[in-house]
């Protein structure tokens, strides 16, 4: 969190808990909505941490030397910083990012720690909370404030601007990589998963109850804590991969490798059934009921869809559609696809055009708000529907009216195009 000197400089003395806990009380007074989390942390004296660090079980490892030489006002800021890593689940998010992007090794975890610090420190200090010496902020790294750890990770690499941050170590609670000093899941005074969730919920409750005291970053976090975003991008990708790998999808006969059954028929060459990369047709609802934000989100998902089927953009076709189907565009760059429309909605025309294409698609993906008639019969290929959120619509003049909804033969994934969907 803040730059420190190795603990080997001190060979005697113990942790000044009075000073440390006075700083925690100061932090709770400056940020009362974080008090539950601050007092849920269990302190562990450690001469192996440079400053203060946390693990995912809500233990806070503290260097006695660091406490001795740091003013109480700055220590209060460090308390808030460290507990912020845990509340914002930086360890869990770090693990997910590492898996998704193939990030391995201590250097990548240091990048995660720096990115997580930037997410926290851009608006955590001030208003009664002193900025600790050496606190990492986005500006000096050439980054914009107000973004998330995952966004920052894409925008910088270790180099001259980060060379002075090699000391940084907020612990496994900041990046997910276990340290030698961690007590682990079986160590004393760790919180269970249920206890950790209860702390987060109470903090979110305090922020939403008195939102005037919290920063924009904390308000965003509290809103997501009460309404956790569905991992719809992962669900959408999984649904497409599942549909594309189903029996009959992406399969065709080929003489490139004769069938083994040819051995039983001398003089006859039989083709073998081979799996090829699936072809995907994406129908995007461009009617007036779909917002510009949702259309922008749809374009982003087109690129994600191509990755879900192995990155073959030449096998993905995009078809804008409102009351009538437009020109089918091969996917080169998603941002170059014109989403023309703005009228009524009838995606049946989109299905008709997509299924008439040659070669035919193996999977049809529909990105829509659902306010459309659907084909009466199940298409000959798998169908995945990405559904933008809408309140149910009812016809007050017709008590028997039932609003259209995606048919049972389609795999439906709810899409959240807002910030929470990231």
C-alpha cells in the first residue's frame, strides 16, 4: 500500500497495537459505512510484510516497523485501503482474470496489485482521510480515474513508470496469489465464506442507506453488492459453444479421410463424418425499442461470439433486423457494421434470411429486447437468444393478451448492457 523498508531493520520491539487500533478508530470515524468491515479484520503481527497486507480470509498482516514510523492519520488511510481490497473481491477477480487471460507468475500478480490499487485510490482519500505516502494512483501511470482493475490491467505493462513499485505487496487479498506468511484456510481467526458475504452485505447496506457520505466508486460497488451482475457474457459464450458442439452442428462428410468402413467394401471409398468450425449467424434487433447503448453492447458481443467459436470471424455473419431483414454482413470488424433500423420489430424475417443463406448456419444467435413475434416452428439449427432487460408489456384493452417471449426451443441468456455487466 505505502512504500516501506524491510523489517530486517528492526530486531526488537513488538507491534504497537494501541497506535494501530487508534488508526482503525480514526478510519471508522472518517468512513463510518466501512466500520463493520474494518472491525471484522483480525490483525496478525508479521515481520515479513513490508507494510500492511491482507489475505482472502480477512486477516490483516502488519509490520511493527511500519506502524512505528507511520503517523496515525496515514495508518487510517492504509486500514481503509486494505479492507477495500477485500470488500471489492480483488482476490477473486484476480484469479478469474488470471485464468481468462493466461496471466501467470509474480510479475503479473504485481500488475494486478497495482491495478487494484488504482481502482481504490482514485477517490478513497480526502474528506477526513489522509493520503498515505507512496499510495499508487492512476494519474502518474498515465491512466484515467474511475475505472476497474480489469480495465487498468489492459492499459499498462511493467516498465519505467512502475519500476518504483516493485516493493508493493498488499497480500493475497489484493491479487489472489498466496504468500508464504499466509495462515491459510485452516489458520486461526479467518472468516468463513458466509461471514465474509455477511460483512459485505452490511457495508453495502450502510452505503445505500446514507449515500451522501460515500464516493461514486463505493456507491457503484454497493449497488452491485445488492444486485450482483449475472455473468451473462460467460453464459452467452457457454450457450453458443454448447449449441455449436451439439450433435449434428458443424458436421459434414468429407473424402479427405475415407471412412474406416470402406475396408469392408472393396473398391468403394466412403466419406467420413468430420467436424468443422461452426457457422454462426447473429441477428441484431435494430428496432426503435432497442437503445443505442444496447446496440453498442450488441456489437461488442459479436466479437465475443467469434471468440466463442474459435476466433474464425469468416464464419460469423451479422444480420441487422427490425420489421425487415437487412443486408447480411460478414464479420471483419464489429465496429464497421451499420446497424440500420428504427422501425417496428419482426425478427421472423431475420430468421428466414439467415436460414436461406448458403452455406447455412449451424447456430443462430439473436440479440434483442424480446418484443417481437417468433417463428412458429423450431428452426433447423440451434438458437441462442441474448435478451436485453425489459419490463413486461401488457395490452390493457385485451385481458387475454400474453406478451411475446422467446420460445422454449431457444437457449435464453439475460444481458445487462450497463456498467454492472462488465
